[in-house]
C-alpha cells in the first residue's frame, strides 16, 4: 500500500531520533533500539547539545495508525501492541526480532498471565479464559523474550493475548514461531506483525464475563531487510484441524485486504509495492 510518513512523538508509531554512538555491524545497533520509552527520551536537539551522533531509527515493524477501530498503542520492552477496547484484544502486535533475542536464560514457566492495568476495565482477565476451551494465545511469543526478564513478564499481559484453539497454539502457530526464530538467526533480524482476524458478518463469538472476542483466524506478516528485501504473510484458521504451512502462505497485500491494516509503511513505495504483492516460502 502507499507509504505514509508519521512522526513518532505525534502518533507514537514510526520515526524517532535516538542519540547513540555509531555501532559496528547491523545487529548490535538493532538490539539496542527496541525499548520504545528509551528511544523517545533523547530527541535530536538534545543529542546535538551533548555532542552525540543522532541516529534516525525507522520502526519498520509498526503498521500505519488505525482510524476505523479503537486503538491504544502500548510500548513494551520486547514489542508494541495496538489494543482494541471493544474486542478486549490486540488489533496487532509488532516486534523487531534480532538473532540475539532468540536466545536467553529467562524461563516462561516462572510467569503467569496478567491483566494489563494500562487499559481501562472492562478488560480481559484470566477468569474469561477459564472453561472457555480456548488457550491464552501469545501474539508476541514468550520464546522471543527469553533475553530479558521484564520482556518475558510483559509477554504474558492479556493485551498480547487472544483466545486461540489449543491445537493451533500447540502445533501450527508454534511451528511458525519457531520458523521465525530460525529466520532471525539466519538473517540477523526480521520484523514481525501478527494478530487476530474476525468475522465480517454474523454474530461475533466471545468468551467470559468481559466478552473477549474470539478470532476466526490469525495472521502473521514477516519482513526481512537483510540482502534483497522480501516479505511473506500467513493466515491460519482458529481451529484444531491440521493446516499445512504452504496452504497458509499469502501475500502481505492479501493480509492487508483481509484485516484493513497497512503494514510496513516506512518502506519506500517501490519496495513496499513489490514485496507485498508476492510471497514464496521457498525464497526464505
């Protein structure tokens, strides 16, 4: 889709200036920039005053702002989420996954799912999932946050969770998460966005007292900016029947049409149009 540029401080979404010393190699610089709060606190003018080199960081993983549904942007240590107060779930969750972030010693077994006090009640709670027959499905997976204790803890907030079929969560969705970690290790870093897909007609299924929306499917889009830029999309039905990964592959354009989201707006128009129109799993 057509690229639109947004100011981070105005929209909390795309471009900001980070004061830092130059780093050798790509991954070292990328590893240090994800903490959104830290990036906002040192604007260009302050960097100049301190004699530091100002580095422009483009947040390629962040979709364009939404105007057709509720959206509250929440910045976490390992990801950014767009929360929807109507669905009680994220519109999308996005993160920049580096090779080093695929490793770590922090264990998910030490964590528990938590209400997110940064969003107003009514909001999703653990009781909503009790006896619902749906898993508390991570969008940004715990496996991508083993590098830091706070990042791991925040991955268990319900603003990073959707009701997900147990079979999908255990098998196909988990397989895709592991594949993305393999790609991050191979290419050094990738940008990921995922989230729910809801029914366009008929009665919307919900769970729990707080009426958390149950997705009909889930999407994931992945961008690789190392070497020749490429992107790929996936859509899995929210059900337990076996689904082949090859059948789940789709273009980013197709996911945009399905979800109404605009992915990777920080790419130049020519690159964005090219990579979002095609998707071939064997190219990865």
